[in-house]
C-alpha cells in the first residue's frame, strides 16, 4: 500500500464522522523466550535481559505445577550452575546444554522436543528475582526446511 492509498483511507475515516485518534508512539517490545531443543536450551536477547544478563544460571524444577525456574547462580551452587551470558557473543542469545535438566523435563512431560524445539515464554518474579516458565504452555516450533531455503 502506498502513501496515497493510506491517506485516502485516513481521509475516508475522517469524513465518516468516526473519531480518528491513531497513536504511532507504541514501543516495539520483544517476547522473552526460552526454547528447549534436542541439544539444550536457547534464550533470546529479551530473556537474557529479563534475567539480568547473569554470567551463570541455575535451574529449579517444580514437578507438581510443571514449572521451571531460572535464577542467577552464585558460588554456593558451584556444581549446579551453567555458564550463561558471560561473553560478548551472548548479547543476542544464550545456549545452555544442561543434559540433566533436559532429561528431567523429558521424564516430567513425557516428551522430547522435535528438531524445531519447544518455545516457552519467560516471566520474571520481581520479588523472588528469578524467571518462571510454565511448562504446560509451550509452543512447538516448526522444523527447519530441508536445504536451508529461508525466504523472508
């Protein structure tokens, strides 16, 4: 649609007597997401920022309510912490293998992710200061197309 067509539509709205109060100052916001894949967990930039860009994280699992928690790990969790956003290359995404966590999720949910993975929204509990993922609300991502044909 070109500028003339858009102006014509807006003029039509104004001349219809209907109030026209469009606002174009809405900020673009991302969606903090963790994706569980066959190889581990990926976190998008928005999830990294929401979690406070910690160098190391720890996972907590609420088996009863099927929720996963992610928090910044300190030295007291030395054998249960995973490198996270501790390098410049992790400004846009982070990857954590966490084989034991993947196995625990597979057992709890009785499934394993397909090639595209399963995406989950990451919420943040400001009081407890950790991310929360509802494991019952995952979205299966489509498998990548064979041959790498990515037209967008």
